[in-house]
């Protein structure tokens, strides 16, 4: 009977890339929030006389830059908080372009307003772009943006920004110079002078920094690529190991079924019961912290092995149609410890320590009783491992509703009545409490 493939919990390289982009977006959004505050600070500085910019120009610049910086933040808030979308917009591959573009718009307006002294802020989009795993493509656009916008920042600042007497030959005193006066103070040869003395040095500074960022980004990309390759290799190894483990379980289940048809079908049914019980228990406060998704999947994978020790029991006893003698029952009890030994032998080379532990616990202890009268060791109450307690309920339920060589099946209602009557003696009363909520689902899982 086929055993479903066990899922690999480790994330893929694509998932790693999305995670890295999400972290980079989150960091850059925090930086944009700081820039929003910076744009408001510029307005305050202008009002108290630290900056000397036309009031309407400054107000327009502050509003425009604030909106530019806040746009990605607003998109994130609306998408994630208001619209309750999943996955987060921070994982969207195009969101980084919005972050960089919005930063350029806000920085350009700020540079024009604060004149050439703020042009070095043009490196910020490059710094933001360097945070992403595919920064190579982004940095090309960043360098192109700098080539176009550095001159705009210098010349725009000359005509609209903070007054800098170094820029205006013949200007007297400081104050807000209207556009007409600025044009008058800038003869044609002054445009060329501005380019060589102000644009070119800032070009060099910004481009050198961005080239350095490109180099750092390239190194980070290579490191990320190696990390992704290692992740893919680890995933492949884990899948191979899990496939081998699943194959072994399938073959063992087939061997059990070839010995006893009822036992083989019992393996499939009890696995389904275990899965339903464990999932419902996960919702309950008494078990929520113990039953993680990973643990449940491992318990389900180990459940088919609970009767593996019966392979070592003689057919004369295993298939005996009548009641067993005390001596024969002592032999039957050995299937728990024999099964544990088989599991240690078969899976000793597996690195999945959790699966190995759960398989042994289920195999050895699924016949322990809550009141301590079970076998093979007489564990009592919470001393019995949780996986074995879940297996015990599934095992008893299926044994009651199934025909065996030594008995006829009882009805589902009668089986549940018997199990409920053994709550606190044979089986865990908390699991029985949960079983009462899913009676119909247990029948449909058969």
C-alpha cells in the first residue's frame, strides 16, 4: 500500500530569496520613514531662518518629497494591514523598484530645494538597492538615475534652492532671491562653470560610491548564490533521505499485509485516525504547545510502524482464531520491543532523529495503559509518550470496529462506548475528550 511522501520542511532557494527581499524592504521602509521626518525638518529649518528658500517653493518641496517617501510605506500599510493580503507586499519582487523610484523622486526634490549641498543624498537609492539579492539589475538603473539627476539637483538648486553666495557672482547679502534675479546673475558662461566646478565633482563622488556599492552588491550576490546552492543541495539530500525512509515504510507495511490482511489494512486506517486526532488535539489548549505541524507529520509517518514487531511473531500465535493462552500472550507482547529493535536497525543511518524517536515510542509504548497496567514497561499517565497515547486510541478504536481472526467487529457506536468507558484507565482522558468532538470524522477516515 503506497505511503504518501513526507514533505521537506526546509525552505527552497526561491523562498530564501523572497525572505531576503522582504527583510530588505522592511529595512528600507524604516529608512524612508526617517526621510519623511527629514523632509518635515526642512520646513521647520526654513521657518526659523536656518534655510532661506521661498516659502511656497519649500512648502511644495516638503509636500512632494514627503509623499514620495511615504508612498511605499502607504502601499505596504494598505496592502498588508487594511486589505489583509497574504503573502505580504514586502515579498513582491516589484516592490523594490517602487522603493528605489520613490526615493529618487523625494531626494531629487530635496536636492533642488537645498541646492547642491544635498546632492550626495543621491547615493541613498544605491544604498537601498544594495540591500536586495538581485541588486545588480537595480544598481544599473541607480547609476543611470544619478547621471540624469545630479545635474538636475545642481542646476535646480541654483535657480530654486537655498541661496549660496558661492554660486552667485555679484549677489549681495543673503535672502530669498526670486527666479528673475537668479537668472540675471547667471550669464551663459556661468552654466558651463557650474557644470565643471559643481556637477562634475559631485558626479565623481556619487558614481564612485555607487560603483563601490555595485562591487559590494556583487560580492553579496555571489555569497547569496552560494547559500542558495547549499540550500538546494541540502533540500535534495533531505528529499532523497525522506524518499528512502518512505520507501522502507511502504515495503515494511507490505510485508505486514502479506502476513495478515487485517493487520495490513489496520496500518492504513490507524494512520488516518492518528492524523485526525492529532490535528484536532492541536487546536486544544492542553496540547497546542506540544503538537506542532512538523511533529504531527512525523507522528503520522511513524504510525504505520507500530505493529512492525508482529513480523517476528509466529503465524501459529499471530493468526490463532481463538483466545490466546497466557504463555502465547506473553509472546505477543514481545512485538513491542522486537519492533523497537527493528526500527533501530533499519533506520539507524537516518539523520531524522525526531522520526526515529517517535517511531520507537509508538512501537514500544502503544500498549501502555493510562492507569499503569499495560505493557511492556507499565508506564502510567503522562509518563507514556504523547505519540504513543494518540496511537493507543487509534489502535483500540480500529481493533474494535474491525473483524479479527479471534473476534467479530462491533458497531462504531458500541466501539466508542467501550473506549469512553476506558477513559482514565486504558486511554488518556484528555484525548477521549477530544475524540468526542470528532466521532463522525473518525468513521469517514476508515
